[in-house]
């Protein structure tokens, strides 16, 4: 009996130590993301830094190395540098799929746990975990909203840059408005830049006498669009639908701004989700391998407060 | 040999042709005809573009559209006027786009502190600070090129990265917006307002260009700029302080960037990571389209303004037309710019 108690106590002690040990287990997580070249990537950097502080406080043995790169080629170099430092996990938002598939494969071959965020690799077998927003849905939800609200009318579209993400959003939008009387008058690239979107919108306003709504799929561009409409003093435009979830636009939605009635979520904080899940894999032994796709939630006046981050730069 | 090269260059220009060409009596009259046509050529290209625009879309000639385009060209035009000085003196400044973002960022951050009471007083002080920062950025570029004796390409490539990174650092990766809506409202007319139907940014282009033209064509400093750009050694032997002149051109460039920022900030009320992206290339293109030689020694302020307008018009016509797929716009823009240059060349040869 006594033996048993001692045995139990020892076992309890051992497991307690084991627990403490698990928290102190030394894990190095590398986070490789694009540099803050526009609002959304700025948000990614912000949320990655926030998550780093939080996770390192929660798991004392965890060391997170955060590295931003201005383009695909330098990200490939950064990945090599990070690997030589001896990492256990890599969380990466690749600049583009094709260029970075092989560099990430090389990291994987070293036995590193690989989490890919937002942009899928050409070979999905490389990743252990994939966390992403849903670009097709972002377009579809916006299209659906315009279809439901307008029923029929003329819409202009401002695209981002000619890359896969943008292409998927366009397809989703077309799917969303399918079977309605909505007519897309024009599609031009605004490069996800406020200034370029301002210009394109000014030109749309000169070109088209009647526009019912604008879909510009990105909140940064929506800023430029609103300014151009205000300048032209046009009243035919009923509303503008952006996307991503920039704090200023979420605030407009919450305040009931007639021009920005909704926003479609594509949150840069997904990087933090990916880092949390990756850490959970090492410390909490939770099963996380697989794909984790975030919804393109329609933000309306009712739920806007849930998605408002006043301290975020984006 | 070098001296003759320099003098013929100096004599070849319209404005000081008289005082210098007395030395080169043998300069043929034909040279004058050439130069005149070259100065006119960018305006001819502009006229052709107007015609093209009118054919593409009837709304193109609408007064609103034309004023939009004119107003939009202000940033590049004003920066390119500064670039005309730098390039005429044989230099190059790749940092102007990043510098614009940096000046805009610091200016807005100052306005957000609200240390000066009264909206207009605050705006005034902020503008002076912006001009000061622009001038200092230019001075840094100039001193590093001249005193450091480093190629301007390398110096300004370096400062391009530095200014851009500083802006992103100040913005903590996001954008730097003007916080006070009242201040924003007070400042807004600088971009959107107009005097007697002429938008304020257009007036700013004209004033900056007039001052620039006066300095470049009518002052001793302007003549020194050309001399340094034509032949540095000859200028030095003639007693021109080459380093001081070069440095000054960078300071002028910095001030021009700051003036462009003064007009840029009220438009969207924020500095973002995309502010000023690739403006350096557009400014240099505007300068070259305007007839200024990249190798230095020739500078055309009004040609530069015309070049900036051409660039902006090409973009506008592309959006207004339905003929070109949105994927091919870049290619057509490139082709139009090359054709505009070819038209110029053929005019100049005649």
C-alpha cells in the first residue's frame, strides 16, 4: 500500500516534471513572410509580431525567428539562412507559389514541420499544415451581396495585380453575380494601391455616365475609390464593396456608412492562426496536420465589432 | 577638344545662345533650327496623343477628364522638374519616390502631434517642415555623391531603400493617416480646390516650372548646371565649383519632391507603403521624353512638364478605351512612349 502511494507520488511528480519539461521543451520556429509592401502585408507583419510575443510568453522554451523579405528571390535566400540556424518548424507565407515551392521543399527535407499560409505551393505534399483565406469565396460573397442588394444594374470592378489570388477572386465574383441582371462595365488593375485605384476610379467616372456599385476587392483601394467619387460629386453610385478587413473600413461598416455597407473578410491575422496551430503541434500534441480554410465572412453592421482591431496598422 | 564640345553645347541652347555663340562664330544656323524643333517635339507628341484620346472615347475631351489628368500629373511633373536639374548636371536620383513617401510620412506624423494650435498655422508649419526635410534628404544625396565621390546611381539606390524602410518603420508596417478630420478638411482644397477654374495642383506645376525655367535658363547657377553636365573638367577649369553645383541640384530635387508631397498628402490624407512607388522611373521617363539628355548638359523644363503629362495621358487613354485587354495595357503604354520618342526624333532630324 505504502509502496503504491509512493509509486503514485513518484509518478505524479514525474508527470508534473514532464509537464514542466514539455513547456520548456526547446523549439525554434521560423516565420518567413513578405515585407510590409502594402496595407495587407503590413497587417501580416503586425499580427506575426503580436503572436510571437504571446507565444513566447506562453511557452518559455519556444524561440520564434521572424523574417520579412521584399521579394520571392530574397525569401528563398532567407529560407536557407533560417534553416542553417537549426529550426524545428517553419511558418511561411510565400511571395509566390512557383518560385518558392522548391526552397520550401528543401526545408522540409531537413525534417522541419512546414506550415504554409495563404498562398498554396505547387506541390501540396510538402506542407504539414495549410492555413489560408478563401479567395474564391471573397469574390463570391461580394458578388452575392451585390446581386442580392442591387438585383440589376451596372458595376465596375477594380482588380489587384495579375496573380492567382486576383484571378480566383474574379472567378468567385462572376460566380456570385451569375444569373442576375448585374452587368460588369469595366475591369482594370489598381495594383492594390490607393493611388492607382483613385486614378482608375476617376477614369471610370469619366467613361461611364451611370455606375450603380463598385467592387474593388481590397479596402486599401476602396479608400482611393471613395475619394474619387467624392471629388466627382456623383450620386449614382450606391455603394462600394472592398475586402480584407482594414480597420478604417470595418469602422465605416460599424458606423453604418451608406457607401460602405459591408466588408468581406480576408484577415491578415491568419498568420497568427498558423503560428498558434504550429506551436500547439509541438507543445500540446494536438493534431493539426491538414488544411485550415478561413471563411470569407461578410462583415455587416451587426457583427463589425468582432472584427475591429483599432491598434493594428491595417 | 573638351572645351569645344562644352561650348557648342552651351551655345546650342536657346536661351544663352547669344552670349556664348559669339565665341563659336562658325556654329551653323542649321543647329538652331534643329534645337528649336527638338524643343517643340514633345508638344507635338502631346497633340498626337490628344487626337488619339479623342478618337478612342468622346468623354476624353470632357473638361472634367482633362482636368483630372492634368491634376494627377502634378506629382510626377513637379518631381521631374527637380530631376531635370539633377540630370542636366550629369547626375541621377533614384530615391525620389521613396523620399516622397518619407517626407509625406514625417509631415503627417508631425500634423498628428498637433503641437501647433490652429489648423492653418499647423498646416503652414507642417509644410515648412516637409520642405526642410525634402531639402535635407536632397542634401544628403548630394553630399554623398560629391564629397563621398560615389556614383549617384549607387548613392540614390541606397537612399531609396533607406527612405522606403524608414517610412514603413514609422508606419509600423501599415499606413500613416491624418488623424484630425478637421485638419483634413482644411487641407483637402490644396488638391481638390481650384482658382478661377484652374485646379490648384496645376497652378503649382506652372509656378514651379516657371521658377525652375528661370533658374535654369536665366541665372548663373543655371548656366553652371549645364556646364557641369556637359563637361565636368572644363567646368572645373573654368572656375565652376562642380561639387557645389551638383549638390545644389540634389537639394533642388529634394525641395521639388517636398512640393509634390504638399499636393499629394491632401488627396488621400495618408502615406502608405505604396506611396511614391516607381515614381523615380516615371520622373526620369518624363525628363527624357521632354528632350533632356540623360548624359547631361541639356535641360528642358517645359519639355519635362509635357513629358509628365504624356505619361499620365497614356494611362488615362488606356482606361478609357475598350480596345485593349487589361492584361496588355503595360505593353501598349510602353509602345506609345517609344512611338512618342520616335516622332520626336524624326522631327528633330528634319
